[in-house]
C-alpha cells in the first residue's frame, strides 16, 4: 500500500511538473511570437482601443452602473442594453451590423478613407464626400508645372486695400500684435483652373500658385479687420525633400515651425493650418448672393488632450459662418485611428484648427471670397471673445 501511495504521489508530481514545464514553454513561445511579428500585427494598447472603440458606449455605461447604482437612474427609458452576442460579434469581427462601412472598409481597397466621423454635417455633407489626403510621391509634388494666374484681379484687390487705409483706427485693433498664426502643412496643394497642362486632380501641385496664396489673402483680410496675422512662408514639401523625409511625415516637419513661431511670439492665440481638399467642384463650391464661393470644412484630430477645446472653437465658427453665409461651411469632422494623423499639431494650442479651403476645381477668386468671409466671421468671434474677457 505504501508503495502504491508513493507511486501515486510521484506520478502526481510528474504530472504537475510536466504541466508547469508545458506552461513555461507556451509562455516563452507566445512571447516570442508577439515580439517577432511585424509591428502592425502586434498586440498593443492602440489595437485594444481599435477593438473597443466601436462598441456601443451604453455597454460601458451599464458596467459603471453595476458598481454605482445611481447611474441606473439616468438610463434613458428607450435604451436597452445591447445583446452580449452582438458585443462579442463586434469585438471578434470589427463589424457593426448597422454600419456597412465597417465591412466595405476592410474589403474594398481605398474605402477606409471614408472611415471618419462627422461631428457637424454642413449642407450636403455625408460619408461619401468627406475630405481625404491624397499622397502622391514627393517627386510629383515638387515637379515644375506651368501656372496661370489672373494678375489684374490681384491689382484690383490692391486698389481696394488702398481705399480702406483711411478707415483704419475706427475699428478695434491688436496694435501690431500678431495673434493669429497661419501655415500650410501641404504647401504645394494647387488648383486645376490655374494649371493649364494638368488634368489629373491627383497631380494638382505647384510651387507658387497654391494654397499659400489663400493663407496670404486670409492674413491680409484679418489685418483689415484689425487682427494681426503672421504667415509661415516655409515650403514644407521642399523641407521634406531636403531632409529625405516622406510626404506622410509632413506634419512632423511643419510642427517644428509651429513650435518655433509659438516660442518666438508669445502673442499667438490662434493657429490655422490651411489645406486644399481633393473633392470636386460640385462638392466644394457654393453660390451665395450671386457670387461663387469655395466651401470650407473644419477638421479636428482626436488623439490629443486639447481636442475638446478645438472642437468647441471650430463648432462656434461653423455656426457663425452658417448664419451669415449659409452653405459655405461643409461642417466639422473628427479624425482619429491608425490610417490618419489624428493630431495635426493641434495639441500645441487649444485654438488650433485645420481648415480645408475649396477643392482641386476651385479658382483663386472663389477661394479669396471664402477667405474674406472667414476673416469677417472670425473677426466678430475674436472681438466678442476679447470683450467677454475684458481685454481692451
């Protein structure tokens, strides 16, 4: 009996030792797999976030109520907790039954560009016409192209400026302080009406006739409203080329200049990054009072702590623009996730905004009208804010 009992104990020890050994082997093999796979497939906090961000927020709200019953009292009467099977299905497949984009975006190449969320939808804005960043090779962006610009119109604008010089002093002014900083991360984004030899919208780029002209015009329009504006004249696309960087790194390159501007000028309160959308004319153009305007859209990156304040500023500007120029603003979208930048340097200031001005088919006349309208509305917004804060 003693021998049998001893043999049984020995066998039990062997089995437990074997299980421990197998567990250790499995652990090390798992660690090896997780550390040797490509970074895109590793398990990380961002992957966990990607899995859970599509789950109905009501599920997490219900979990809180299990710990604090007071949350139960705030449950909407018409809301029911999603079925557990449905939650597991979304986590396991990353598919949402009520959103076909979750399936099409994974199966159709290029469809993922529509995987953004609309916070405020302007006139005609939906998930089929949201802005997206075209990223052609940098050598195509830097290629020399012929450009045409209506110089007489520029002279006409200068005459208008001269006639307004006599009215300075009657309106509030920042007294030379540059409180608005304007820059262009994608400097060479241009417009087909000014590129006679270009028909492919993906190749609408030019070294001089580009979105920077809209930035200059916006700054001048703000100055006429008494608001000092500083424009960054660095060609970010050229910086990328000089440093051997890729075009998706444009925000890293422009960030350096934004930080330098903030460090050198403590008066900067608002930061605007102006872009040109890739959408076509029917989406990016609006006729208002018999004049053709390039439409605008606000974009806020969500992957930084300032995004709530950024959303607040962009939302107020959108609402003010809609009151005076109905249809000019296409709305406000938020951007986050593995396929987008998600920050856009907006973590540097609570008042940093990315604005899409027009599209590839808009001309400078339409863009300048939009810039004038934005300057007018922002002027009202700025001086109202100053009055509330008690600043002279």
